[in-house]
C-alpha cells in the first residue's frame, strides 16, 4: 500500500471517529435538553398546581371571612374527615348561628374498645417482642384522654380554620350499655379565651379547665359520670328567630315538641306537632310560658340577656361584665376589628341620663386605657349628656335608637 492509499484510509478513519464523537456529543446534548425540558415542564406543572391551589385557598378564605355557610360546612366536614377525628368521632351534629359567629357541636365518640387497643407490644432485653394485655385502668386512662383531646382539638381546628367563629359550644357523649349516649363533657369557649392559653405550656385538661369546662371525672378510676343538660350554662345564644336547621339535639317541652327522631327545617314552613305550630318566623319570646327550651342550645330571653342581643346586633362581643354600684352594668367588648370598647348599660326606662353619668363612663375608659365608649339606656339622655359624649368619643343609644337597631 502506497503513501496515498494510507493517507486515504487514515482520513476515512478520522472522519468516522469524528462523526462518532460528534454523534455521541449531540446525543448527550439532546438527552440533556430532554432532561431539562422534562424538569422545566415538571417545575411549570408544579408551579401551575401550586398557583391553582393558592387561588382556591384565597377564594375559600374570602368566603369564610364573609361567613359563607356552605364554605364553613365544607371546612367542618374536612376537619372531621382528618385521621384523628375519623378515629374518634362516631357521630356529629352541629348548628351554626348568629351570622356564623357561634357554633354548637354535639359529638358522640366511639366506644372504648373501638378506639383503644386492649394489648400492647413489649420489647425484651434480648430484642424479642411479645404482646401483653393492658390493665383495665390503663385502657380507661387512654380513653379519657381521647375525650379531653377530642374537645380541645375541635376547638383548635375550628378557631384556626374558620375566622368568623367567635364562640364554640361542645357537648361530648360516650356510648354505654344498650347504645345509651351519656353526656360526659361540655364546654363553652370564646376566641379570646382560646387565644389567651393556646400557646401556654400547660396540659390540655388545664386549658379546658381555664374555659370552665363542665365534667365529673374520677381521676383514680378514670371514669366519667353523666352530667345533666339543665346544669349547664345558658349563655350560648343563637339568632332571635328560629329560621335555621333544628337538629335532633333540640328539644321543646310542653305543647310543642321536636322528637329525637326528626330533623326539621323550619324554613320550609309551619311544623304541626301535637296541635301546635312553630314557623320560621316564630320568636323565642313568642313561645308560651308552658314551653321550656333546651338551655344548651337556645337562650331564654330575659331582661338580663337583652343587652347581649343589642351588642350582637352591633357586632360587638362581650369579654368581661361587671355590676356597678349605681345599678348600671359595665361591659368590656370587642368589635370585628379587634378594638376594645367600654359599654355602660342602664335598664331604667324612666331615668334621664345626664352628663355626670357619661363622665363616670369616661373615667373608667381613662383608667382602663380604652379609647371608645358606648352608653345604652332604655330611658333618655339629657342635652348635656349628648354634648359631653360627642366631645369624648362616646356613642349614645336611647330607647328609640335601640328599637331601630333591633
């Protein structure tokens, strides 16, 4: 083979090697582009999904802030479908009222054997594992902890997820012999009380005790005694008219009865029961004196409670109350913007409120470092009271103004 032929062979081999190297390089580059494209698409898809979820969350948050009942119901259902609640709560009923500010919940927990395992695994020194039966006291202790934890977790989840809710009332039942539901725990708590202790390093029971929960618990035997509904506080108020869903936990006695087997929507019209009727426009105060109302759900409307109704109409929520020496009642309240306001209430229809009465309110405002005050009376205000109040950021409500408000 002469030099020319050798040169040709080397040239061809060089071209082949160059082509292979170029092919391999481009193959790697294309694979990298595909990988980058896949990664970019993945990032874009992830970003798109995150943006969609963010928008949905924003829409849901706005609806919750507006007190949209359907959205609130969806959130409550989502809460109770979470792993813990599914394992704890066998049955739930709830009633939302007062423009989505109050919620009443009736929770029935599963029986002990459905929640608590009767055995536990024990690891020996040699690493072997064997199963041991739990003592009955240990089982009852675990179950009692579920009762307390379920109540507090419910409070926590609702306040953290539904911004309009200010007051929560929970009744917890456990099932005993013959499927009888025994009421063992009840608590009424507002958001300010919850915010006070939510970050405290104290036990769940201590937090519930701060809320003045009602229960009778034997700490030695870890057992609950039944509590009676009539012994519970009657502070939980709902809308003045009964234009809302009445669930099976609502009971009327006397001539008007809603049985435990019926769930009746009063918005659908008059409900005939035992020759008596209750309609969606029926007011609690319209019911005859022979009709008593379950105090755990409906508030008996007495004179002392009229002020709370008035304040609710003004979107104000009671934090503290005090009986003053002059017969007036003083209330520290919170508005929707979290502002604290001091309110004086006088129920004497024949009294004329003068400047000195308003000045007394101003003195309490200054002492407690509160900027705004409200004076409410069933009577009337003197001219000097109006003049003094207008100069000191105090709003006045007389009987005529109250009637227009209600």
